[in-house]
């Protein structure tokens, strides 16, 4: 089973800034993708450990506004960190709506790039 098949929520590419607060420290990380379950962000200079509790704030695509959610560090690599949203029902609903809207727009864009078939 591939990683995409294991995913509970669809993901969208999202190149944006995410404001992260860990304890009394705040910093900005660059997002790579977003789903209602979490986000993949660039590590930057952040000192994060698996299981760290965070508060995150990100602007949603397509004019979806800004959302604040609680998250934990789920995994990390030398370049990236995976965040899992927790206790964030309202934020998750707003993110799901933005992701669904973006997926619809991405699929429409892909349809526009495909030439029509001849009968």
C-alpha cells in the first residue's frame, strides 16, 4: 500500500508561511502541502522533536482565510517536518473545505490541459 493510499485526508500542494508557536517561542516555517489531518513543512532553523506540541497558524488557499490549530510533530527528516493536527475540529472543517475547493480547481485545470477526444 502506497503512502497516498494510507492517507486519511486528501493533500494539496501549498507554498505558504505557517506561524508556529512552541511554548514561549514563535517562528515561521514554509509549508509544502496541507490536508485536514496535518501539514508538511520545511524544517528551517527550527529545533523540533517528535511529539512536540505546537500551535500553528496558516492562511488557506483560495481566499479561505486564516486558520489556527493545535498540532504535534509526527515525523521529521533532515529537511522537513510532518505535523498532525489535534483537537482542532473547527480548523479541520475549514481546512477540508479549502482542500476540496483546491482539488476541484486542480482537477478542472488538468481537464483544461487535456485536449478533447475526437469522436
